[in-house]
C-alpha cells in the first residue's frame, strides 16, 4: 500500500491506557472519520466520543468485530484490547480468552477480509527465568511465569505464523511499562510508575506496591505512540522481525523514580508495601536491547526519566488545579 493511501482504521481497546491516546494520534494523522474507536464495557471519554466514531465490541466475540470491520470498511487494525498481568493472575482464563481468542479472531478476520495491516502489541512480560536481566536481547529464552506473559509469547508466535503462512502483514513491539497522564493503566504490574505521579500531585506521598530497588524498563507515552505509528509505516521489505520487536527508552529503580520527582517536588515521600505484584516485577528484565528496532525501522526514543517527570508533573498539576483529578 502506498504510504499516503487512505486508511480505514479500527482500534480495539481504545478506552484503555495506550488505546485512548493512540486513537487520538491516529485521528490526527489519518483523519478523525477514518479511525473507529471501540471498547468492551468502559464508557469512552468525552474526547474520544466526540472526536470520531465509537462502537462497543467484544474481541472474544468474532461476529461483533466482523460487524464493525464490514460497517466501516476497515483495512487496518490496531489490536490494543488485552487483560494485563496483575488482573491476568486473578482471572487467568479471562486473560486467555481475551488475549488469545481475541487475537485469533482479529487475525482470522485479517485473512478472511484481506486486511492490509494489523498491529499486535506484545510486552516485556514475554520474559521470565532463563532470560538475561540486563540488556535482554530480542532473541532469547521466552519462559514467562504469568498468564499474561504466556498469552503474549503465544500471540507473537501466532502473529508471526499468520505472516508466514497466510501473508497477513502483522507487526508488533514489546512495550515496556508505559507512563502517561491521560488514561490510567488497568491491572498491570508497572502501574506503580504511573500511580506515583498521580499521588505525588494529589497527596504529596505514595505507597508503592513493589520494593524500592525494583528496576523495570519503562517508556513515556509519546515515545510509545511514536513507536507504534513508525513501525506501522515501515516498508515491509525492511523488516526481518515482525511481531516481537524490543523497544527501550529508560530503566530506573523506584528509588530513582522518587528521586526524579523530588527534584521538582522536594517534599515528596514514598513508602513501600510490596504485594503479589513484586514476584511478577522480579520475573521481568531490568533493561532491554532494542538494536533490531533501531536498525529495521529507525526506532529512537525522545524522553528520559527527568524529561518525563517534568512533563508528567506539569500536566497532572494542571489537571489537579482544574479539579479533574480525584
Ligand atoms: N504494563 C504491563 C503490565 O504491567 C506490561 O506489559 O502488565
């Protein structure tokens, strides 16, 4: 497809943390009417609802996805609907159904309706015991211990299989923990790195559910959006990988994160009360090697920890002053 040929885009999980901002970026780039936002239950924000089309679907129900693909003449899907790691441990079979049946439905529709391209996100949750903790390479042992991680590994392999076997152009990145100020994440392990900023602004303190020495790869939302848009525009002949690109931006401990907040808010305090999410965090790498993404489609992040902290706090303070944070 020519780079500027008209696209008709469906975003699943558009009410979620990444989906909500991705939808707005896609509407900006490809025209609001060409980007259908969808969710399962959670009502969309006013911004999402008023800026373009919205429909309720359930990705685990193939007919509901098919209906909107037909109705809106969709040719490209950003498949963001998923159950994250912590909820996935509470409800493993819901996680399997949404993440696996949902993905297979979307891929099958992609083949049956000859869609142009599908974005299939993966995660740092693909790793577990046996993978190096530092600068984890693209190609290494994938033995996750969470149901979420199991579905992400299987999802990468399934999407790669559809590419090889059926010629369906699917692509995906392994997102690190994503930090943002528009929509809260729901039910993940890296949620502390978002919650800490909200509580810093609202209360001046945060009780963290992982230990202070916990280090995970993280990324600010504008970089995550850029990675998603850039990979989807990359010429297919440049790609040697398809659904399993490592992308890195920054890695920090919670102590370093709290220290970065203290540079702006010296009175900020953080206490620690690790829960079951600690074991999940401990099973994931500290930092990742994203050479393949840099080489194959020119990936490069813009935000480091302090730049992200300044932007997060400025935006959340503005919202707080406007009475928009509770
Ligand atoms: N942010 C996700 C989670 O914590 C990882 O992809 O579950």
